[in-house]
């Protein structure tokens, strides 16, 4: 599990997924260690999104083994979050902290500092008190990235992060 003081955060062995008799994934095996960057590239219909859905736990009927060691942060291509909901950028960003530390706790000064730093890093700090519905597509995508990073994931999965 440990290699060069790095922890394996994802291990996939012989993953196969079928819909009826059609194989979408067959014999997929790979691992990702802490601190590594990996890309999944292929044409439309090649099974990239299906693989991501299996890793994040949205698919159950597969063969093979998926082992995730730690928390997953996920930035979907299209968010299911309603942009019409009257909530601020800061409140959405804080959802990442609540995800990792529990919804029934108050944010600490350290939590707010962390959110501020993340929002500054992606260029949306000045938007922190705006309503989510007023954001452009790119601003919204950066907000979703902050939310994912705020959870301090061991594995961060970005599904077409340049979309929007």
C-alpha cells in the first residue's frame, strides 16, 4: 500500500461493467497514489463517465474491485445544485467543510480562513456574498471546485472541469 511514503488512494482491479450484453468497461485496472495527477482521456462513449460513476459509488452492478482509501472530492461536469436557490457563494463553498466535518457544527475562524484562501486561489473571493444564481458558468464551476476542495479530499475527481 505504501510506496515512497505515498499512500495509494485508489485501487481498481479488473473492473467490468455491462448494460444488458453491452460491455461499457472491461478489465480496467489501475491505481493512484497520494499526490499523483492522472487523466482519463478517450472519445465520447468510451466509458469515462461510467468509470467515474463507479469510483464515486453511483454504480453498484459491476464486476471487479474498487478500493478508495480516504475521502473523495468530486466536481461533476454538470451540477445538480439548483442555481435558483437563494444562497450565497460562501454558503455553497462551506458545504464542502460540512461534508467532511458534519452538518451540525458551526464554522470556526479557521474554516472561514480556509474558505477565503480557496476562493482567492480560484478568483471568486470578491463574489463570496453574491447569490449563486448571479454567477456565470465559469464562476459557478470554480465555486464547485472550492466546495470540493474544502472537504479536504484524499482523491479529487474532476469531470470535464473546463466545461461551463
